[in-house]
C-alpha cells in the first residue's frame, strides 16, 4: 500500500539532572563540592533513505522518543548523553510542524537529515557553582525537558518525467511498455490509485525516472477524487507527458486536454510553465488513428509537440521517449535539484 502522508509525535530525550555531592574521604573530612553534570538528552533525527518508497510504517508506529540523559554523580562524574533516535523516511519527504505548518525540511537526497526534536540540556552539578566565597554550594540544576511536537510527513515522489492525463487514458500501459514497472491495468477509470515509478533506459545509454501519476478529474485542484493526493507528486517532475485518449468516441480529446491543463494550473500556476509533451494514445484502434492528425495539429497550435502512439503495441513510443530525454536534458542541467 502506498501511503504519502502521516502525522507523528516526536520527543527529544530529557536532560539528566546535576547532583549535589561533596568529597568525603579519609583524612579529608571537608572536601569540596564534586557533584557532576547530567547528560544531554538525545535527539530525534529524520534521515532520507532511498530504500523506502512509502510512509506506510508510520501508520503503525506514531510515537518516537529519544533516550534521556543519565544523572550526574559524585566525584565529578558526568551523566551519559542519551542516545539519539534515527528515523528513516523516503527520499522526497517534506517535513512540517503540524501546529505551525512551518516547513522544517525537504529531504530530497539520500542521507539528508533533519533534527525533528532536540534533546534537553543537561543540568549542572554543584561543583559548577563553587566560588572563592561560596565553597560548599548545595545547588544543582535539573535537566531540561526534550523538545516535543507533532510533525507532518508528506511524501512527494521525485521523478524526472511525469505522466498525467484523465483516468483510463493509458498512462499505466505506457509505463509498463517502457520500463520494468508493472502497475495495475484494466479498462475502467481509476485503475491506478497510487503513483508508480519506472526507469526508462534508451538504446543510446540515457535513462530517466518516469512516474505514472493516477488520473486527474475536473475539480482535482480542490480535492475532487483524490486530487490533492495525486497532484502533489507532479510538482517535483521536470517534464510532463500528457497522455490523451483518442479512442473514446464519446469524448472530445481537446476538451480532455484542456481539463487536465486547467487542473494543473489551478493547483500550482508554476506547473503551467513546466515543459510538456503530448502523447496521443491508442492509435492501434482505427477511430483513434483517424483523429490523430487533426488533434496533433490543434495541440501544436497551442505550442505543444504531439506524438501519436500506442502504449499497447509500442508504436511511436520510442520517439516519444527520445523526445522526453532530449527535453529533460534541456531543462535540467547535471546536479540541478528537482523542482519543488
């Protein structure tokens, strides 16, 4: 199951208490203060792990606490620092404070980390309070409590190219044709209810990550269907391939094309500027092949390059993938971060 949102509770370890103690040894009946400090509390740390692809684990475990520091002891022995708790999350996880909605981190690279809850400071023992005029202080500090809060985790898939389109337009079939990904495929809307990733390898040695974003419907930008769940994943892609179904006789391909583009724009105006190719799909069916030239011309007048393809037979797909790789090379220089 693909889970892309979770709210968890995190708490840093409490700091250990300082101690009041005096040196007491044979022949030294009035030794000075020797109370040690407590140990600092451990932190709760989130780290991006490319081996994870979902937030499913956080459906079953929602509370994360780091160790507290131990208390100080006599003979100026300090307490041990509490162990930090490292929590792996998928690459692409956006971390927010659930109360303030402040963004704490956007973990887009493997190994990137953020301290979600800091451990409390240690308390000082009475040895710290000795002065020339105050030689026997009976004062020590308690450790400070660790930071605690609820944080929201939101996973946005990181892909080079994203497939968008209305339900049942053939995105999953196209993904399975060009990569090893095997999404669920059937001839009814909303077959795909979670995003899938696949790696496309071209004969010239180039490769890129392709994401199948579940189908959008009118009103998706307002959350209709599972609109927000789907749309958030599009925001990280460099290039979009808009898959249009030419085979449904009851539908207007240009109206469908505009519907999806409107939803992208209304969700995030920046998506309107995202480079896009148009895949006119299902030309293995006669009625679709007849419509392809006219629709391609109309889409071309709007500034988009169109490709007549069949995800089922593979016709025209290689040319589309080469064009996507070429466009990707133009818009994303090596080392450039994925757009957010």
